[in-house]
């Protein structure tokens, strides 16, 4: 029986207040409007960013809200104007978007869509400024335009990547955020050359994907930096060759890395959100050609401070969202790389993500 055009009642995990346990509620999900898609979520995973905004420390609180942004599902229905997706398509909802019309989308150098770039403060749909979720008539806010902690969600078409229906959604759903973010930060932004050295700050899921990017790029040394020494064994499987725990040293970790490498690494990728890790990642790259890439999301009041001479000495500092991938254009090809076994271990790694099957 078709549910297109109808309100769907389903289960969702609702965050009513910051830091309080999520509550499983029956929510009403309105039909998709112009340029929107309603998706049946089959698998979703827990990303640290969800925890970050649930806790709401250092960010603007917005509640009640349905979190979740790393998932895979099937299109249930489409709204007016949607022509490149249809019911039954296998898709990944993405926390940032691609309208395909703005200067950023038309540029080969950017994925920062003017219309759909990541906006953590927006809790309604762009089309009409209203939420598609409600409980007893009370609106429930969206999160990152995805809200995948619900059995059904409504997403702008520009934030939906259509993928190979043969791809296992329980595996490739993590390509909608963490894995693509880390891997792309290395291969698309840092761009290490064969034989160069790379430091990865933070060996969580994003950091391990960044390390994998360094490995496939042919890096000769991949130095993992983390406060948790138990992560090193797993990190070896992603190419990490050496491990540095800042707590083991009585000097700044950037100085430790500079001594290890004879002046600094060629590339670094920061995947923690810690402002101190960001500064260390920049200051540990070699003068003359070193490139540091920031990936983690800082607190809203953080300030990046370093001496201008570090820049004048020809170090380069870059930032990236989603590994510089365009969601609709690039992610289907990333999924195909997985299907061709390019990411087989990366997506099979134990403990990288807490996976939730939505139809269980």
C-alpha cells in the first residue's frame, strides 16, 4: 500500500533536552514538499558529532530534536520537482548538500554549496521554514537536514546521494560522513605525495580513514597522535607506522614530531575538534612545504592562535568539510570504490561506529 502523500507515523529517538537520554517516541513525518525526499532509514550509525550536539556544550542548543546524520535507506516518496530520484532508490542522506547551480557547486575546487552547506543551527526545512516532524502537533527540529535517528525522515534532494542498489547499506552508510570525511581530507585536500610523511591527530573513525588515505597515497611514515594508547593496534591496520601519546612527553607534541622527522612532517590531518590539537597539527608540519588540514569541529568560542612566522615560513593551513567531496556527484563513485574492494578493511573495522538497524 502506497504511503506517498500521507503522514507516516513511526518510531524515532528524540532528544528533548541537552545531555538527557534520548526517548523513543512515535512521531509524525509529513510528506516531502518541493525538492524534498522522504526516506525509509534502514541503517544509521552514531557519530561523535551527534553526541557533541546532543550534549550541546560549546554549541547553540536546539531542542527537541531528532539527531543522526550517517545512514543509508530507500526512497519512499518524492516531492514536487524531484526528477533524479524515485521510490525504491537506494540512497545515502548527507549532512551537507549540492544544489548543482551555485558558484561553489559549479567550481571544481569547492563543495561548500551556498544553499545546502552544513548548518548546525537550522532545525527546519529550507523550502518553507517548517519541520516535517511532529508529536501531537508539536514540531520536532531537524538536525543537519538529515535526522536519521528516525525510521522515516525528509531530506532536501540536494543532500541525497543515489547509490548502487547492490551496495550493502549496513556498510556503506558510514561513507555518508566519517569515512569520506577522513579519507577525503587526506587524498583530496592534504594530497601527500608518495614517500612523504603524514601525522594523523585523533585515531577515531575519521582519523583511521585519514590514515587509510595516507596509506593508499604511498606515505612512507604515518604517525598517529592520540591520548588513548589502546587505539594503536587497530590503527596499524590502516597504515599507521608510529604512535605518539602527548601525555608521554614533557614538551609540546609538535616539537616531538619535529624531532622525530627532522623538522616536521610533510602533511598533517587533524580529526579531533580540539583547538590545541589543531594548533599542534599546524605547527608540526615542515616549513617550506608542509600542509596541515583541519577536520574536527571546534567549540564556537575557540580561537586558533599561532605565531604569524609559522605561516611566513611557508607552511599551509587548510580546512575541509566532508573531505571536499560533492555529495551527489562524488559519493556514488566512492561507494563504487568500496564495491571494488578499495575500502574493504576500512568499512569492516571493528569498533569504528555504533551501528543501529532501524527495522529491528
